[in-house]
C-alpha cells in the first residue's frame, strides 16, 4: 500500500559547524541497539529528541516490534514521529498508516503448518501471527506468552492462528533455542519467494520479499526528499542489514552480529553504554548533555 501523504518536516536550520554533517533523518533499531539489555530506554532520550526537533531532524524507531508496542515505548514523545514497525511491513505516523505489505493468507497458513510440524518433531518453537490490529497466538504456556507480550502489546489467544480475521503483515517464530540454528533452516523453502530473517537470537520473521526495514526506509527517504548522505542509522542484528545499506552514516553497535559490523560504515558504543545517543551527540556536535552521559 503506498503512502497516502508525505510526512512533513520543518526546515533543518543547518549544522552547528563546518564539520557537522547535514543529517535530516535518524533511524534506530530498538532491542540490542537503543534499548539496553534490560529493555530500558536510554537516559536522556527525551532531551535528545527535543534537540533533534529544534534542528528539524526526524527520529524514527525501526523495529520488529509491533506498532502499538513502539507507541507505548515512546509515550509522551511520539507526536510526529514515524514508526517503522514489524520489520518494515507496517509504517505509521500519529496513528495513520503510511504503508504496509501484507502477507497472503494462504502463505501465512502454510507457515503455521510448517511451525506445527517443526514443533511436533521436538523443536521448542512457537508462532505469532502479526496483524495490523493485533498479534495472535495459540500456544498458551507462560514462558512463551511472556516473550510474546514483551514485543506485542496487543495480543490475542485464539484457537487457530491460521484463520484470523486481520491483515497479516508478518509471521514471527520464537525459538527457546537458537533461532538461526534450530528454526530458520526449516523455512529455507519459503526463502525463494519471501523474506526469512533471523531478527534476534531467538526470533525468525517471515515477510514478503519486498518487505524489510531498508525498503521502508528508502520509501520514507523518497517521500521526504532525504538522501542516504543525510541519514544516520543504528542496528545490531541481521534484520537491520538493509537499512544500514540505505544510509551513509551507518553504525553497528559494539557487540552486534559480525555481519552487521562488517556491513556498517562505523561502530558505535554498545546499547548498554547509551551508544545511540552518545554517537548522535558526537556526530552532530551537540556536546554530551549531562542527561545522556
């Protein structure tokens, strides 16, 4: 679905000095990147967002998380913010959909059947069918639900996730073991026509081939008239690769997946060291606000 309207930004008053790049858009992954390992937003985030707004710079979270979860994560800070949710399959600003890339219902149903066969073979894996309105699960054990609810604020338990009445934008699989080793190989057949992305140590996401964070970012850049040279991106895992490619100012977090470090142009301090905000402050010559530290 195309953008219904381009988000508007106030003009950028320009860099603070001759060596400061003309950044107009900052995009960051959440888990392992902006958030620390305890899933906490960084100290000084509100102050930093205020400084960026003064410069006319748009700050955009890009995550595998659900839109409703991202909106909650930025309570009181989300006005005017664009959210690239569900690994780029659903892009929203101020509650209004800008774009989406739904999965065909028959494809989602086949993914669910594959998950069920994998689980029956002894792999400890659960499935989350991600719709625009809610996420849907049929597995009810407490450990699985705790992981789901960490990322999907709106969630429903249903009898059969393969027949929900919603626009399905992604199917997410949670492995209690290694997602890359134990789950992703079972979906190699889907990779011929769809994205099969290891998005975390325990998560695999299946989406349309046309859907990823990078595709969503490039569309946003086009709508805003912002170039890769004016874009700063932060990421740590394999689902961030395409959006790193869409920015000249691309940063892998210290401790990121080795392929992410190889692909990014720069290295930022780790998520546990407030690496995103510290790097923004340094590159844009904002000093180091005490609240960022």
